[in-house]
């Protein structure tokens, strides 16, 4: 079994990005849901583009932290819908990468 350091580094970066997004969203003065959702879409799309074979991993590692925080604090399981933004972004990034036209040789 070969350890893929590129995948592990992307995994760690996506986890850190997700935690930073959740941290910003949990700040007392922060009330910009659109910016949070847009950031989740963009960051998930970036990782979906960089590693398109497993977009579901990027969706979960980036977008699961915001609803997890809400569930822990208030028991609001409706916040799991936030992960849909992560799935949309990561699958969009993977689709863009997979549908990229190849250069003629």
C-alpha cells in the first residue's frame, strides 16, 4: 500500500479550510449567510477540480463543520442542508476538470 502524500495534503488543507469557514460563521458579529455558502461552494469546487475522482470527500471535509457546530450548540439538524452547497461545489469542480477539452497533438 502506497501512501499518497498529495491526497493527504489536500485532505488536510480541505479540513483546515472547512474549520476556518465554520469558525468565521460562528463569530458573534457575522451574519452573512450568502458569503459563507459561497465560500463553501468555491472552496469545495477548488478541491473537486484538484482531485476530481472523489468529490464527495471534499464536500464533506469542507462543508460539514458549519452544521456540526450548529448541531452541537443548538441541536439544529436542519443545518445539515448546508452540506448541499459543498456537494454542489465539489461536483461542479470535478465536472469542469473531467470535461476539460484535451489539447490536440
